[in-house]
């Protein structure tokens, strides 16, 4: 059955949407605090190597799976192999796991728009830190903002991919980029900023462990929106005229650029304020407002725009997560878009309520020893995305016919892709074992062993019962 598929409005529309999916809280909230916790530049170097050797190739693979079949994640993989249907199912589960905590942080960003105009930047860096701690551990405020964030997702995804997503991304992504440059300049000119730069750019490998590699790999996948079918789904909406490798490179460069810029905006200021880099998830909500506080009246203006732009960056990512589930329900379960969106939204709301309350109201879970927020985060980022990416590479390299791929990637021979053989070799021979090795070393090393084992058990069960999945 040939279904006419909705396409992106324009070339720029697709790049912005895919970059919108990639650039989000992963770059501005997550990348800097992981860098801080994992010792700085050595972590960044490993992350960059993974992005170049693994990330770009997996993105090209995802785009080709989606566009060649015209189907979203689950359908695309099923088209090529019933044996690997579980990989699509893993993608849907990953989308739920990430959307079990992402709206919580998205809600924090929204709340900080209001904080920006109600006196946050008149406080000392220490008081700004306390404000954040008090806010996220509360029972009602963070829940309300999280629900607002989720409601925005529901509104946009219910309208379909073209109307909402493209328009918002076109204006606010460039705004965010420019703002980060401004913040970086202010941050770099604070007294004592130099230490931050050497933290970012002078590698210290004595802090590197198996854990560091797993964290860097997870971050590469998370930040590029890979390993769970978001880029397969977006690729399925892409017109046959576009070149896939070129788009993958543009999206990757933008994504890495924003992450590095976020690091440059934060670490010089962090050291200038005399803080330690291991601030954890509060980093962006504490350090950046500290920089705005140094700007006088302009700080309020910049701060407000920054948190609006951060919220939109988060939204353009979270809608792509929601779209993975929704397009599965539409393509494979014949559901209507609206119904699929509302059902998905309710489940995500329940998960996010638990995650938000785990920041203060609930303690850690028994046996697993982590809170719900961390549980969703670790399962998605350290287990599902990496293994998902490994299986996507295996399907692409070993199941899909090589000539089909060559045709897809060169638009039937009309465009050139000089590195096709290199790409195919990486996808087939290098990437699957590389991810496997990183996963093994990471598991040996990680503190949250129980969570990792739970995740691997779920993946194993899915793989065993793959044939039973639709
Ligand atoms: N890449 C997004 C971010 O950095 C998160 C994301 C992960 C989106 C996986 C889609 C799929 O915030």
C-alpha cells in the first residue's frame, strides 16, 4: 500500500527540524554538566571522536532507513527485517523513557522565563543556587510547569509535523545561537575566567574510566537524537531530492557547535564565581543566571530571551520524541493522529510527574537505588540509545541490500557520495563492535549496576520475543 506522505515545506525546513530535534536540553543542559562531572576536556575529546566515527554514520543510516521506506521507525525496520522488529519497539520505549524526564527539565526552563523577570538576577550566585534547589524539590510548582511544557508538545504534535515544528524552529534556533555567543563573551571577560577555558581545552586523562566512555557515547546519541528512530521518522518525511549525507553533516556540525558554545558560555563563569564543576543537573540554571546578574539591566532582557529560546529548543526536541510514538500508532496501528497524541501525552505526563517528584518528595527506589528521574535517564541514555544505535547499524550494514543503500544515498546515482564505501564499512564492521565494547566496559565500571542489568534484561526479552511484536 502506497501512502502519500507529508513532506517538509522546504530544504531549510528539514534541516531546521532535524537540527531542532538534535539541539535541545541535551546540548545546553546536559552536555555542560556531564562535562563538569567527567573532568572536562578529556570527556569532550572522547565525545567528539564518537560523534565523528559513530554519530554521523548512524545518522546517515537512520535517514536512509526512513526515506527509503517512507515509514517511521518501527515500520521502516520491519520492512527490512521482521527479526529486528524489536529495534523499532526499543525506539518507542526510548521515546517514553526520555519523555519521562525531559518535560520536567523543559518545565524548569519555562519557569525560569518568569524567574528572569521577577528578580532572579538581583541575587548573589549563592542565592541563585538556593533558589534552584528549592524550586525543583517542591511538590507543585515544577509539576505545573512540566504540564505546561507537555501541553505545548501535545498542541504542536496534534497539528502535524509541518505547521508547528518548522515555524517555531526557524526563528528561535538562530536566536539561541546568537544569545549563546553573547553570553560566552560576557562569561569570558569575567575576572578569573581563564581557568574555565583550560578546564574545557586542556585534557586530563587521569580522570577517564570505562564510565567516561559510556557517558560520552550516551551523550553523543542523546544529543544527536540517534538510536531510537527519531531521525528515521524525520527522514521518512524527507523529499527524494535531498542529499542525505550532506544533511547529516550539517545537523551534526550545528549540534556539536551549540554544545561547545554552551560549554564556553558556562565554564569560564563557573570558575570566575568560585564554584566547582560538578554542579550536576542544576548547572545551566545556576551559572547562566549568575552571568546575567553581572550584566545589570541588560541581564533581565537577555535572561528572559535566553530561557524562552531554551524552552523552544527543548520543545523542538521533545516533539520529535513524541512523534516517534505517534507515527508508530498512526502507521502501524491505524490510529488517528489526535487520539494517538492524547493517549501518548497522558502516559508521558504520569511518568514525568513521578520523575519530578523524585527530585525532592520521593527518595530513591528500593533495590535500584536511584530516583525515578535518574532511572529514566540512565535507562534511555546508557542502555537503550547505544544498543538501539548498535542494532540500527547492524540492520543497515547486514540486512539492507548494499545497492539499495547506494541508490538511496546518491539519489539513484544523481548525486555523488564519495565516501559511500567508507561509510558502509564503518556501519557494518566498526560501529557494532565498538558500541558493544564501550557498553561492556561501562557496565563493569558503573555504580548503577542494577539499573543497567534491568535495561539489558528488557532489551533481551524484546529481542527474544521480537517475532511476536507487530
Ligand atoms: N537531541 C535532543 C536533545 O539534545 C534529545 C533527543 C534525544 C531528541 C533522542 C530526540 C531523540 O535535547
